[in-house]
C-alpha cells in the first residue's frame, strides 16, 4: 500500500499510525468501526476475545489518532476518527486495501449483525412502549413527511454546489432529521440527553446506512463542539420542552459558522393543555415574533419563516424559522445575555 507523506501527515505520525494499524486484530477493529460505532462489550462479543485484550488494542488505536473514545454514562463507544487531517484519509486508504471476501472479515460482519440485533430489539421495544403517545401527537399536525420536505428544501445545497461540512442536530430524538438531511452534508452529529432515544437513533441511522452520521449524549446548552464549527444546526421540535428556549437558541447560534444556518421547527401557539401533562411540554408553542426575537438576539439574520397549517382546524401549526450567521462575524451572545 502506498501512503503519500504530505504536510498534513508528518513522517513520525505516519509511522505511528502504520504501527498501530499493522496488527490483525486492530485491522479487524478498524473494519468493524467503519460500519458504525460500537461499545467495548459489543466488540469483545464480535471478536471473541477478552475485554482487557480488546481494550488494549483500542487504546493503541486511540493514541495513534485512528479512532475516537466516546464515554456516554457507564458505556464507552468507539468510532473511526473523522477529518482529513486527523487520520480519516489514512484509514479510508488503508481499509480500501482489505478484501471484503476475506473469511475472517466476513465472519466478523456476521457476528456484528448478530450482536447489534439485540440493540435493535431493545430500541424497538422502547419505541413500541411509547409509540401510542407519539402517534396521538403526530395526528395533531400535518404529516411529518411534509415537515421533513420543507426542512430539506431549506437546508439542502443548490444543484452543483459541494455538500456543506457539518450538520448538528440538537435534541436529535430518534435521529430522523439526520436521516433526511445527513446525505446532503459531509458529516452529521446529533445530541440528546435521553439514553433510550439515543439507542433508537443509533439503530435507525445504522439501518439507513448513514456512515457519515452519529449521535452523542449531551446537553444542547453545552455540547462538546468548537464555536462556529457547524455549517448548519437544527432544533427540530425541541424548544417547547425547555425552560429557557432563548438560551437554547443562543447556544445553537454559537455553533454556526460564518455563512452557516440555523433551522428551527416547532409548534405555533396553541391551547392543548394535555401536552403539558402527558408529553412534558413546557411551552404551548411559539409565536413568529418570539422566535424571531431569539434569533436576532443571538446575532443571526432571519432569512425565511414558514407556517405549515394542519388539515384539521383544531390541529397544530408547525412553524419553521431559517436564520444565517453573517459572513463577517460569529454570534457572540452569551447564555447570560438571554437568560
């Protein structure tokens, strides 16, 4: 395999990565993680090796910058490193040399399917237990497919334009918005505070073949991303759950890169009080002026507002706000400024 040395991959780093990857088990680990993130327990079950041994291999791969270690509560997930300058290009070139018909790799993939099936079953059970309430809520407004189509129309690049870099989905829930939007971005990451919902999202993204998208546990007010690092940020049906929606908009705005966009989808004002008691809604919708005020206070420019009325006169209207960060500046409002 020929791996060119350039200014992005100095010789000592190249040697370190070759040493880390140059072992059978570690190559198998890299190939498994190319299809999505896995826990240490899942990897030990797939490989049939002890946890200390697998953990030792993983540690070497992390130190070489080939994979990332992502703690989430009592679990730890591992995934391939992203980015051209952080080992991403090296890994893709390396894995491109592997033969998919190699018996050991084929056996790993079969075991991976078996192991992740239990994750899918647990997610399906959680979804089934809560589906009745979600179905009742969805019946109150226009079909979700129509909302998704509007979101896609607002965020997808123009024909001929290259895909934007990073999509961030705050309060990702089942990951559905990323399923729709991630194919139009180079990479996507979703955050949620609910571990069960993250399990559902992981299964959905893996089933949809979304290799450029993953989810993380995290509070949307303090996600572990650099300011001004996202091409687009979305808050899809999130604000009505929050005590301080203005603070959430400000936190989202700080992630938006110059020229990037923030998309908010939420309910217009309504009077359905049962949503507070049965679905933990803190707010019964938002007026166009209120969310527009949040966006302007966060330093963004409003570029589009849409209201999607329900077919039933007693149903809920879904509103969408699209705002952009000025090309010459990054929003600098702090949480304290809007709290």
